[in-house]
């Protein structure tokens, strides 16, 4: 694989590659906030082999078969492969994209269901307040990653619990219980930047 060498201002072609040990640690740390030990279920699937690949600061979730077929595509013409789960920032932090939701929702350890009256507000990018909270998984800790569902079990997005399950019981209706991070409305609001 060709790697970017910036020490000598010698820029080379960047290709899709496996994550380094440091990148894997940062990436898995972020994923584990939402799905815990279920990360292994993403890799050890029953249908076929899947892996995570790094390309242009983004992490992709791709099947081994699709990767083999993509080797026939010229590297300069390859824009992406598989599903983009998120990207690394310049400071080497990892930010999950809304495109990761289909893989987070089935394996989420902490879930929040919001009332129909709160759904539109959340999909517009706002935090979830106590008055819009329908249910929350027992034992959810403060600052734990949560996947947000409608009362009909449709995944709407994800965020961070601003309060634990116990703290939510006696809150004022206007208090924030989930800090918004991503929602399905981003497919329309950020259409040009979701790659």
C-alpha cells in the first residue's frame, strides 16, 4: 500500500488501507460507547467476512468480497468503498457519521425512545428534553452513547445521555436528557458532505 509521506513534502497517492493500531484503538473506543462488546458482531458476521478500512481520513465498513472486486478499479478513480462510518479529525479524534446508524441500532447497549411530539425537533438537530422522553434503557449512565428511536422502534439518530436513567426520573420537563450528535435529517441537511 502507498502511504502519505508529509515529512519531506513528498505527497504520494493515498489508497484504502487497514487501520493502524492507534487508529483502531481510537475507532473501537468510540464504537464501544454505543455498542459495547458487540463490536465483534460487526466483524464476525454469519453471512460473510467484513472489515474496517481507512481512506482519506474516513473509516469504511466493507465486505472482503467487495474489496477483492474493487482491486480492478484504478486507485485514482476510487472515491469510497462500503459504508462510511465516520471520519478522523485533524486532532486524531473520531466522529461517527449518521451513515453508521444502521450498524449501531441493532447492537446498541443503551437506547432512548422519544415521543412523537419530540421526533421532528430531534430530526432537525435539537437535543432531547425530558418532556419528549418516552423510555430509556435501565442502567444507562451519564455521558454514555445512546441510539435514539421513535416509539415505533425506528432508529432516528444517536447522541450522548446527558443524565443517567435514575436522574431522568425526577427532572424538570425542560431539562436536556440526550445531547444530539447525529440524526437522519442530516441526509438532507448535509447531503453534499456525507461521503
